[in-house]
């Protein structure tokens, strides 16, 4: 975009133009062929009347009082009903020129521009929501055409309802400059909408995944903010039918109200006001509810009461908003004190919005200061920055939450795994200890005792008793430890196990090995033996099976246990539970193996255990 | 011929059992306990020193178990008579001791008469001595031992997967058709290949057809 020197200066100037601009020297705007862009307020005086004087005419001029106003924009106070300004346009070029007066405030009620033509007033154009005429662009504008070398006097006339202050910029530009600026604004607004929509999508996704109301609240805030900014930038004037343009203002009022409320509530949550400033939080919430209810009540239900005391109510409203923003700023700083890292981002984003809001309120209520850039209001930029920062911050927060959760979950799983492993290992050790104690020590001693006795007394009954005790000890010892694994290997131990089971159970068990290594290490053998034992117990207890196939396969780098039964099977969902299966899982994990379990009702169960052997 | 008592070496890790055996064998004429050791570590020094003719061997020993000791002795062509003395009364174990060349099998809770019988048996005869109550190993089931028969014993799940494989299905399709995980199918397939001794799906199909497995 081409900006000449003069224009740059003007933008910088208007950027920080606080109310102390020097008074205009005269009321003439003179222009040549070059582009120009001027702030009308620098050239005119405002004359106001507190009564509505009816249709404007030059003979009523003495009913208006001149206003000594140093603001850089047009501001009509609460009690003003009608106002006018007089200005002269002079076209020094040799071609006719189109000059455009654009108004920044979208909710003008009734503004007309008259040209003094041979002593008469000629209407050049009128805009405003009360005129039931729809603009084709989002901002109000009046277009005036000046002939070559023409110099004319114009009157700008405002009609407004009392009680509502009016603050607007009026820029006088040649049509080219106007459309340039307009293009820039469109791009900026489009980007803004894109940013907000993206953030909205993002926060919705986060909400779906994390299920924290905070993100829903943020999404709500974004939506309302978009509506608010949209209506403030005048889009309601485009979208609504001409006869209900006033609804735009209602939307603006509700959305600014709601967005303030949600913004503050959201901030309360994010800034953890409950923790740091519980009292302030309560009063803030009270004020929000009060303000919202009151404003809605006045606007829609008690309109006459509102109309009578508009000024009071408006001042009250602005005050509550100021209070909320101040409270927010306090909260930001308290939060910043407690949370250094992420807090800073939050604080920055909130400060943007808080400052933007203060500026907005001060501008529209008391006309105190103005902040705009390229014809777009400060609040627009403030909220864009805020959304940017907030979304980034929330992303960081989500990252943090995920990291915490992940590390916590990992720790938990690891802990559980450790516990279970320790438990299984402890069980195994204890079994081994008790088993060998019974088997080797106590068993041996009893056998010995028996022999000692038998050499001295040859009592058949006693001998029998001794034999029974030995048998019992042996049975118990063997049921708790497969000590013979080291003697006969895994397949031998399983053979033995099957023999005892087949004695008591109505179960056909086929057991085969296929190139299964004989010298498999004892740890793995014991685990696999226990797994087979556990699976068989499950089958006997629950499966109602008649046939079981147990197979051991030796592969290149692994061994596989395959266990199939023709029982009733289990539904897939129940497979992960059960102490037995948990135990098995733990054993398999300890061996770095894999447990594959598949079962369908009435189709039997198949269990595969794959144990790597290369690195063990 | 009781001129020279036969020398017995006890290999056992419980002192009380050793003491008991010593006191019982003392009463047997013709037998003498020359040494008792706790395990593998001092086995060879004792064998060299006393040159015993009978080894009373426990199976459950600290460093090397009895079976391994037996295997090693026979591997070194040591033909000392080995009499297993253990608590384990399991067919598989008895069978293993026989295949590894033991001469007899006694349970620890045997009577002194049984012990004497066993000692006499191993010193004079060549057959395997079964102690009182020791489970006799039955003749192995010829059908069960047959490698081929063993190979073609397919489980229902394996049959199902073979059917799919022979129809030319790939692992992921089989998995989804059977609603089990691909890894499960893959593992079954690997097992089947190992079992039937094939290494490709073509060989599998040929094998299945030749032997009419399905």
C-alpha cells in the first residue's frame, strides 16, 4: 500500500492523538490533485443543542451553542440532542473530485450533510440507523462531488437521542485513498476473523480431548467476541434488513455485555482468582451478574424508565465496566506474582484486552481519548493480540497438562508393573523356599526318622503312617514348586502336571513340543510353567472345555507357547481383568514377551505367549 | 564272598540324611560308607581318593543337580554304580535317570530293607532297580512318539488358519476375517510352518494336499 509522507505523519499523529490537539485555524479543507486524508475535527467547531430543533435550517443556527472542544474526534455528550458543524471544501484541481466523509461509529442514528447552494440548503447525503436505509459498506459514508475549482460551504448535522453519548471519527478523503484504506481494513478484519475462528476450532478440539470447562468458556468468549467486534465494526448494518438496523445496536449491546461477562469469568478461572483473591472474585461476579441483568432489563423490559434516566444508567454501566477492568488488572498482577512463567503470557494477553477495553469505554462514554489505526478501533487490535496470546498460552497450558499427565501415567504404570513383578517374583521365591524346605529338609528328616524307626521296630502301621506323611509332604511341596523343572526341563514338568490333572479332571489334554530347546533357561521355564498352570486352572474353573491343546514351539529367536481350549470362551471385554490373567501378563512382561489372547463366546480360547530368547 | 566290603560314596546335601544312611549301612554286612560329600565340588577328589563302587546320589543338589552329575560321569566313561536316592517320584524323572545310565532309583522314605536290596542288586546285577513305590516307566506310546503323527495333530485354530492360508489369504485379511489381531495370525502361521516343517505358503499347500490334512 502506498502511503506518502504526509499521510504517514497523519497516521502517527492520530495513533496517539489524545485530546489536546491544537485548535484549527480555519474551516477550509483545500485539496489539489494529490491524494489526501484529513480528520474533519481539525477543521471545524461543533455547535450543540440540548433540544431537538426539528429539521435543520440556516435560520435556526442561533439556537445552537458553540462547544469549546479540543478532542481529535467528534464527541457529543450524554445530553446533546442535535449538533452541527460547518466546513468548507475547496477543489483546486482542474478535474472534478469525489470526496468521501467516512464515519467510524456504526450506530449513528441520523447524520446529514447539507451543501449551501446559492443560499439554500441542499442535502448531499444522510446516514444512520434511523433512516431505514442500508449502506452497501460496513461503515457509514457520505460522498460529495466537487466540480473543478469549486469551493462550497457544508453543514454536517447530527440528530441523536439524549442519554447516549456519541463518539465518532469523521475522515475526509479523496475516493482513491478511501478505497485503499478500506481494502486494508478488509484484509485486517478478515485476518482477525480467521484468527478467531481458528482459535475457536482449536479450543473446541482441546475441549473435546481434555474436557475442561475452561476451554469451552474460552470458545464461548471467542464467539461472543467475534460478534461484538463484528457489530462494532458495523457488520450488522450490512447483514440486517434496513427496517431493523436498530437490532444491530441491540446485538452490539448484548454482545459487549456478554463478552465482558465471559471475559471476566474466564479470566477469573485462568487467573485462579478463587485461590488468590477470593473476595475480589466474589464482588466481581456479583457486579457482572448485576450489570448484565440490569442492562438487559433496562434495554428490553423497562425501556421507558431507561429512557428517562439514560444518562445515569449509562454512567453507572461505564463505571461497572471500569471497575471490572481494574479488578482484572489487579488479578493479573497478583497472578503474575504467583506464576512466573505461563502467568506472564496470560497477563500480557489480559492486559491487552483490559487496556483496549478501558480505551473503548473512555472513548465512547466520556470522549476522553481515542486510539485507532487505519480507521480501525483500538479494541480491534487489542482483541486480536489478546486472542493470539491467549490461544498460544492455552496451547502451552495443554502441553503442560499433557506432559504432567503422561509422566504421571507412565510413573503409575511403571509403579504398578514393578509392584506386580515384585509380587510375582516374591511369590515365586517364597514358593521355592517353602517348597524346597518341605521337600529337602522336612521330607528328608521324616524319611530318615522312618528308617531309624524301622530298624528298631518293625511295626507295619507305623511304617504306613510314615509313608503317608512323606507322600503328603511331597505332594504339597510339588504343588507349590515345580522343582523338577531344573531336572526334567519344562516339557517334563508339564508332562507331570498334565498327568496329575488328567487323574482328576474330565479333560483331554494334548501336549506337544516342536523343536523346543531343552536347555531353556530356568527363569523362563518356570514362568512358562506357571503360565500353563494358571491357564489350565482357568480352563478347569471357567471354560467348561473338553479338550485342551498345549504346544511349545522353538523358533529362531523366540519360543512360543500356544494354548487352546474348546470351551465356552469369554467376551472380549472381560479378558483384561482377572488376577490369573494379570499374573500371566506380568510374567510375560518380565520376560519381555508378548501375550496374545483371543476368545469369542462358544468358540473357545486361544492364548499365545511369545518369548524372545536371543538376548536372555 | 564277603572278604572286601563294597565302598559306598554318599552325595547328599542334608547332613541328617547322611548320618541316617551311615548308621543304617553300618549294620549292613558287606557295605561300607567311605565318604559323604555335599555336592559336585568335591566329587572327583573323593572318587579318586576312595575309589568307591557305589554312588548314592541325591537329585536335588546345590551346584549341579544329580542328573547332570550322572550325565557327566557317564560321559567320562565312569561306570560306578549309581543309585539315585530322592524324594521325586515322577515318571519323567525316573525315565531320565534311566536314559542317563543310573542303576537304580530309591525314594528317600524307603525302608532299610529296600536300601539293602538295592545295594545288593546294583552290585551284582545289571538290570535297573526300582525301589519300593517308585513309578515304573510305561512303554512309551508308539503313536504319540511318532514324529509324523505328532506333526499332523493340528488344533482347531491352526486348521482354521491353514484353511485361510491355503485359500491364498494374506495375514491381515485372515486377521480381520477371524477378528483376531494380525500378530496372532502371524504367530500361528509361524508355529504351523515350524510344526509341518515348511517355510513357504506353496510348500504348505503342497504338504496339506499330500497328507490330506483338512
